[in-house]
C-alpha cells in the first residue's frame, strides 16, 4: 500500500470534526457535555451510531460477549490478524465529549479515508469501541478490554452491580440483544489482534504547556492501591493525659509523614495520593480509636513500585504514636512500556505533521494498558485545555485533533501493508 503511506494527508478534517459533533448529540447534556453511562440507552445508541457509519463505508459490524463492537474493513489477506484502532464510547456522569469518543471517531476517519481513496490493504482493519472503560456506573472500569485481553474474569465482571442494584450481566444482555436485532455478527470470543492503536485526549497539562498538537505515549504508569488502618484507643478528649493517649489520628499522621519522606527520595515521576481519610468514632470530643485511609501510588517503573512497596510494609510493622498500623494492597496494575518498534511507527508518522513531537507517559489508565498484554500496543495523546476532563468543560482544539487523526491514519496505513 505504498501510495497510502501518507494516508493522513487525504483525511477529511471537516468530516472528522462533524462526526465528533454528531456522536456528541447522543446523551448530550445542556448546555454542553455528555452523559453515556456504560450499557445505558445512550451508550447503546452510540454503538449503533458507530455501526451505521461503518456500514455506510462498506464495513461489517461484529460484537463479542462483552458488548465490544468491531467495525471491520476487510483486507486482501483476511486470514491475517487485524489492526485494531479505537477507544471507548461510555462516559462519566457529567463528561466532556472527547474522552474515549475521539479515539473511536478517529478510527472511523481512518476507515472513511481508506474507503474514499479506494485503497486496498493486505491486513484487515477493525475500529473497536470497548465496553465500560470509565467504571462510573459499574466499577471497576475497562471491562471490555480487560476481559478481551484475558486480564479479568467474565463472571466477576457480569456479577457487579450499579448504584441502583442492576447487574452488569443484565444490562449487558439488553445491549447484546439490541446488537443482535440490528444485524451485527456475533463473534463471542476474544482474538489476538496484530496491533492496537488508541488515540485519546491527554487529560493532563503537558502538551498544552508545550504547545504541541500531539504526543507519542511511551507507556502507562503502574499503580498500587493500599488501604491503611491505624488502631488506637478512644477516650475523653479533655481528661486523658498526653502520656497515656493512643490517638489513632496521631498514629496516622506520623505514619503518613514517614511514608512521605520515603516517597520524596524518589524521582519526580512518582505520584503519591491520599484521597480518602476517615476517623472513628468521628466525634469532636473523643480521641480517635481508629483511622483509615487509602494510598494511590503510581510510577512508570515496576522496580520503583516494588521498592516502595517493601518500604511501606516495613514502616507499617512499627508502632506510630503508640498505635498499631496495618497496610493492605487492594489493587495492583503493572506499568506498561509500549514496544519500541511501534513507537517508531508513531514517531515517523508524527514527525511528518509535528516535528519535535514530545513523548510522555500516561498518568491515567486506558484500554491500551490491557491490550498491551496480548498484542503490540501504543497510544497517541492530543491536548485538552488546562488538562481538564471528566467535566462538560473539557475542550480540545479542532486543529490539534485533526493532526492527531492524520498521524493515526499514517501509522495505520504503514501497519496495514
Ligand atoms: Zn477515556
């Protein structure tokens, strides 16, 4: 497919931007933003919108047992593993219109460009929309991609409940029924793709600060989640002398100070966050008997996370302000470094439209972190204003998004053969 090495130059930027806006009308909030919770009516309608667009381009639509939707443009060698390009269509309850959707619509723009240019390619191309990336309605998120990549168990996913007690599995059944009614082909099992590419908004401030329309993502930070409990002794706030107090808040405070000191010895890429903190019995004039808090620890390098994990556990063995502490890991996702050969493809394509394209590590999770376990995977970021996302005010510039879609198209073209 030598003639299409620069496929991105032929991409219709206006049409791409129009598609982004049409999709945003599904689940639209006033005055702006969207609400498409995983597997709700709007999320399902967004799937059907994608199917309709794909069919108009002569593509075939498939769905799997997790409701992931695939729009396939056949290759001259249909037996080859397909190149997957996409992201997710579901959103947070009060969301911007580009988180996830941009990556799916950009995939569609690549399909459209191939179709309009009448280009045949060796390898099949599939645009994918993964189910429940956000985890806003059913927690945890990335259900579709983690199941597809064999990272999470089907039964564990379908048995989760939303806030009103609806089972994931029941909502999924309705979605699958709808997809069947609309004539999609059921392809229940996951498969091994040739490559997965995901374009996503950055959801951080780096690219905007650099004034660059795109960034090549070299990997995704790993994360450890912890729950910490500190056990003291409740007593009267006024009558208990200082030397006999075992104040769980004091214990937590000293322990956190020690953890922070350890963290500060590490490089700037380390992220340490205490996002939840509670005391019991939670009374103004009672010494806290019990303190509990969470830690979210992130870094792009596994060995750094391992070192800190060991240090944290050592520190938890000590007494702090006379209190016992316990530390428990509640979740661990290993960091991912995207393969160099694929980063080179993106660097090449990116350099054509944006010389000096920066490279960055993703601080947030994406479907790509799971796909990286089954096939070569990489991502592109495009900036969003002030790094804001998960909010209707999330904003991107059309010119940036167009560059990102063109780079994606070129990279796809060189992988399709
Ligand atoms: Zn997203």
